[in-house]
C-alpha cells in the first residue's frame, strides 16, 4: 500500500517502488515491458568497461535521474569498430535502437531509469569485447574529460 495524506491507497490502484542498491534492478514488469533502475556500480567506471552489449529484439530507453552519465554507442559488424560518446542530461530520454552496441558510465551518485522489453536477458542479447583502442576511447571521452574542460 502507498500513503496518501492520512489514508492508505490500495495496491490495486497504485504500486510504489524504489531501489537504492548498487547495480541493475527491474522494478515494474507489465506484459511485454519493464522499468528498471540502474545505479552506480564499479563495473560502470571507465577503466572497468571492457565490452559493450546490444539487444536485437528491443529498444532500450535510458533516463538519467541524478548524477552524471555517458552513453557509449558503437558501430561495426561483427565487432565494434567505432564508438561515440553521448553525455547524458538529467530528465532527457535516450532511446538506444535495437542492435546498437552500447555501454554506460555513471558517477557514484548517478541513477538511471531503463525501459525495455520485459524478457531482455543474456540469452537474447549480444556482447562484444572492446579493443584496447576503444577502451582507451572510453577513458578519454568519458566523464573525466567533461570535468577537465
């Protein structure tokens, strides 16, 4: 139940969720879609980003709600040959299209809402290890670059 002033709202009318732990957690799943929260975890620091992923069957929407983040988007088949860095702004919708290689860097205080197909998982996603050149690109074009300019 959720509180509304002095009374409780029945869960049949409203569900309220939050997540403050590290990492990824789906919170709302309805039929074919889900809403999840991604909070900072060490794997999202630039020196720890060694691969990208993509989802052939779904768009993936990212909304930065606090902190700072950079989406890295890749081109290339079957390996990523080029990366782009998109600095995220809070409360802006970033829709990563199906089959687009991507990774994300977040600051320790950051949180991102993610919307995608509810059945998105390792079995229907693809992963690509990044070359040393592309890992260097992430280190040079991530948040540390934006703080030094």
